[in-house]
């Protein structure tokens, strides 16, 4: 089974039940980043790369739905950071 198709182990944290859908998606993006950092620290580079790229995708979707430039820029910048981290990990494994 490839890393991309492997079931992702989620941390025990759950979003608050009263959160808006937008806040839940923001929380999810944060969880992906946290999980990626944990996988990276544990030496699971492949899984960390997948998680960073998934987080970038979610953040870009969040950015796409924004009318406010400042909010859009925040999501976009965070997505770029995730993409750059994944790129760095990919380069280091070669």
C-alpha cells in the first residue's frame, strides 16, 4: 500500500462541536501541519511530505474562498511554507 493510500493516523484532538465549518477546516489544516511535523521528527519523511502537501491543498482551498486580501494572503503564505517544507524534505531524501 502506498503512503498516499495509507490510512492517516489522526491525533486524538478533535475540533470543538460549536465551531463553524470554516474554523473546522482551519483546524484540520493545522492538524495536518502538526501531524506532518511529528512524522518528520519521527523520521517518517514520506508521510510528512504527503501531510505537508495535503495541508497546502487545504490552505489553498481556504484562500480561494476569501474576499479579504489579508486573510487570503495569510492562507496563501502558510500554503507556500508547507510546499517549501515538502520540497526541502523531497530534496533531502535523494
